């Protein structure tokens, strides 16, 4: 007779090494892109309560009135409990799509609701679009640095990721053109160009109008898609609003990704894709395979929230709050970061990108920072190659002004120690470091300088000289 | 028996420690013990006084847990604990001190030089770099003196890479060492109660032999236990490992990492509290010796309660 296994203990029995190797033999090739465990362990320490974390990408949800949430949820329970607890259409509810149209209209876009599919957050939007378009080995083009959360998505679909450098005006479209020509000559057609044109994550820079127009033109010319990821479009703190790529193109070659995460709540996990109908049809099929439909309960919540009006005034409150925090961080950076460092000055969004001298590895710097109870995201997470090791992403939306000041002060101190140490390691006395040039730059050059690629050959020749 | 499991804490190896601790807790429960997990923090002494455990299982790694700090407190409170005594932990976690002890005991360990940050800042130690680079030859391995796993360990292939490697290593500790690189097979000997368990060999699956991060990742490194070694090699490695544990005073258990070069074994370092996760080497060695994880945990507890059992 077959023996029925006993109910399991609350934790799984010990997995032996042989078991693990057996599982490892079953893993798909795409899982091999996982990051090093040492770095994952370092990130585990950032969650300690005493650590000031500038590492997250968290909006400040503490400003949302709890009584408002309670009232809305009660109303849903009283009026639509059965429907809100039921499955919904894969592409999402029409009434929720109307809210999306309202959000996009606030940025000057007028999408057809039938072109929209509601997704489980913006992250799923990236995943579904990549799943729809990319076969292993296909070229995907994105910015350097790119959104760190997009890297594992592209890698898991085994895309051949090409990253284009940015400057203060966003992606270098001239370099993009060169790459497109190069690929054409090789007979390869990239599937899409992924970009966060406004207040880029992690770079903090915004694609200029001129470059936006050219990018859209290139997409048409080469018949490739542009995936415009715009989580922060409405979070502008200074400067002139620029038209989204979707608006410039009219939605033929631009797929637009949006989210309620940064204007309402990331916890409700609601994002969306706007795509031309043939692409959308495949995205919807892919979504059905992944999770059948997006949470109906939170779609009801958004409908309820928008029906009461006032969503824009909440966004305005957030804009005021984050503008103050951005300014605080910029002031703190100027005060506490050494002259060798440069950083971007974002006109919106959640992040500032700082670049340090080439000899500082921000992965190691994070260990030192954690000893001082402060955390950031090491820049390498935003690249598929070895670039970015001397840069870091700093978040200013999820922490208050006092924590921003203290956090930047501590990071500045550990960088300063590394700079001093490196200088003392040169037997030839104080070196002429490339970063020193920053002192001679015009006042607003920090922004530009931060995204100029650093030429490895120009950096750290100190020991070579010392040894003749 | 009431057992507290100390884990986590502020160490950079917090993640590994939490995994080690969870596995130990599970095994202890299976064995029928009363288990109290403690994520080590400012209330440690208070909690230990309140819980009054019969024994503490120390599953902490890295600075703050493996360096004798927690062990010192346990000694003061009179609570028996697993693994080496406070003094042995303090000697082992500090690679510079451990290697000096090995040298004194005639145990082969690669040649090295140690520096504090002060030496560079205030004493111009940089001027001595060229000389020692000549002595050690390239590549040079640069390591933080304290700290576990591969954190902050860098290879400098040329003089130009030394300053960057030093800056990186100083991120983890105020003292670093430059060590001669020994080419060879990577082996680890787990020692339990004065006896060596079967030797594990770590064979990198592919790619850069200098990629320390790949070392302990399943799929990127292949582990063979017992390692395929001649009887002569095996006894030379085992003798060196046991001599190292004796010299450092590591009772209970420890793991010794060595390189088997063409000229015999070289001891790199000792882990006073080796990892006990699913991918850790001590459990692998125990398994090869026919011990289940529960057997291993029981033996470690016995050693803590009556050190003479060794």
C-alpha cells in the first residue's frame, strides 16, 4: 500500500547539497543572470531600522489620509462587494481605463481606451512588453544607466542589451543613430528602445525636446518600437513640461507604460500599457497567461478615488513635498560631497545620480556606508556590463529632510575618507585627479559632467607614473 | 533543553547568518529542543537574562558575531555556547593575527604584509608599496583583515591596480593585508571536536578564476566532497588544518580554508563560525562523513556542553 506522507513540519526539511545541485541542473539558462549573493546580503543590512536608506525608490505614502482610504474601501464594500471580489477582464475595467485616460490627458495625451491594458504595476508592463517582443538574442536598446528593475527583465528573456550613454539632455541620440546603423549593417533589427525620458531612473536627467522628436523620427524610419516608461511624468518640480514621446508619435511606434504607483500608491499595484492594437492583443494574451487579470479590488479603489475628484491636488501636494526634499538633497550634496564627485540636478522624479572618481567602487563603499548606518544603490545595478561601478543612485522621496541631510553627510564623509586614502596611496604626493577639473567647471556643469562617460584610460595613471 | 539561537545582528554577513540560524532552529526543533531565536541587537544581554537558556547556539558570521564580541558576553553571563571561545574567535577573525600565529607555529601560510589606514595617512606607507610588490610578485591578493566570505577581497594584477584594491578593502576594515597569490586547488577542512571531516574541494564552474563572488554560489562553483586527493595530499592538508585549529585554540568546530599548491598546502584563513546554510561547506563535509544535519547540530551542542567530549 502507498504510504501517505505525514503533514509537513512548519519548516521544510533540510535540503542537502546534493539536492541543491540536482535542482541547479534543472534551472533554465535565464536564471544564471542572477546577481551575486554577497551583494544581496549587503542589501539585507539596508533594511535594519537604524539605517537611513536612500536606496529605496519609495514614494511617501504617509501623506495619504487614512480616513479617506477607509471611506473609499467601505463604500466599495457596501456597494460592489461581489464584483470587487470577483475576477475581472484581462485587459482591465473600462471605468478604470477612464481614470488612466484622465491621467494621460493631464500630460497632453489622448489615448483610445481600447489601446490600454491594465497591469499589475508598471513592472509587469515592462515584463509583458518584453515577453511579447523579445526572442533570446534579440537586441534591446536602453539608456546607460537604465532602470535597475528593467535589467533582470531583459536578462530573463535573454535579450542582447545595448546601453546608450546619456548626458544632461538624456540619451545621446547621435550614439543611438550610430548603433542603429551598425546593427543594420549586421542585418540585425533591434526590437525596441526602452527609455524613461522624463526624470530618468536612475539618472535623474530628462530627454530634451529636440532629442524626443529625433527619437520618434528614428523609430519610424527604422520601423522599431520605442517603449516609453513614464512613472514620474507628473512629478515635475521645476522647468518646462515636455511632450511625451507618445504624444509626439501619436502612438504608432511608441508603446507607453504608466503607473499609479507614484501619483497614488505603489501598494495597489496598478500600471498600464498603451500599445498599437496588434501589439496590445499579444500583450493581453501574455497577461492572461501570467495572472488572468489585475486585482479587481484595487481597480475599484482607483475608480472610487477618481470619482471623488481631487486626485490632481494630491499630486500637487506630492510635488511640493518632493521639491523640498530634492532641494534639501542638492544642498546637502553641495555641502558634504567632495569636489571629486558630480551629480545630476533632476527637474522631477525621485532620484539623483552621483558619480565618484573611477577608483571608488560603490559596492565596496556601500559596506563602509552601512558601517555608518546609511545606504544607497550602487550604480552597477543599472548596467548589464561592468560600467557604473563608481556611481550611485540616491532617493529623496522616501525620507524626510533631516534624514536626507544626515544621510548625505555620512555618505560624504565615507567618500571623503576614500578620496584621502587614495591620495595618500600615491608616493608622488597630491595627484592631479581627473575629478579635480570639476572645480573649474561653470556652476551648472554638475549636471552635464555627471553623465559624461569617464574614459578609463584617463583615470588613475598614478601608479604607472610612480613605477616609471 | 532550552537553546537560544543567536543570529543576524549588524554584520555585513547578516543575510547568511539569518539563513544559518533558521536551519539550526529547524534542526533543534526536530530534535525536540525548546528553541528561542534571537536576532542580536542592543537588548541581547537583557534577553539572555530573561530567557535563561541552558546553551546558546551561535549562528552569527562576520564582525560582531564571529569575532568574540558575543562570545565574551556569553562567558560573562556563564552561558555555555557553541563554537570556539571568545579569545579564539578574536584571533581567527583577524587574518593578520591568525596568520602571525600560524607563522609562529610553523604552519605554511602565504607571505603577507598588513597595513592600517593610519600607516598610509600619517606615515607614508605608500612609499613602501613598490618594495613589497617586488617581494610578493603579481597578482597580489588584497583583503580586509577582518570579515568573512568574499567581501572586499580583490586581485591586483599590476601596480596600477593596487591603490583601488586597497581603497576597496579599507571599506570593510581599518586594517588590510596584501598577500602573495598561491596558484592551486581550493580546499576546505571542517574540524569538529578536534577531528577533521572529509575535505571539500571548490572547483569554479567557469570564467574568471579571480571572481571571488562566484565561489560559493551553487551553479557557479562545483563542490566535490570528499575531494579527489592522494593519501599524501590528504594527510598533509588535514595535518595543516588540525595544527591551525590547535594553534588558534579553536575548539568545538571551525573551518580551515587552504590552497593546495604544487609545493603542498597553504593555509589561507580560519572561520571560527563557518556557515550552516544549505550551500555551506561544513554541512557538506558532515554529510560526506555520514552525519545528517541533525547529527551535526547534536554533536556541536554536546561539544558546547562538555568540551571534554572532544
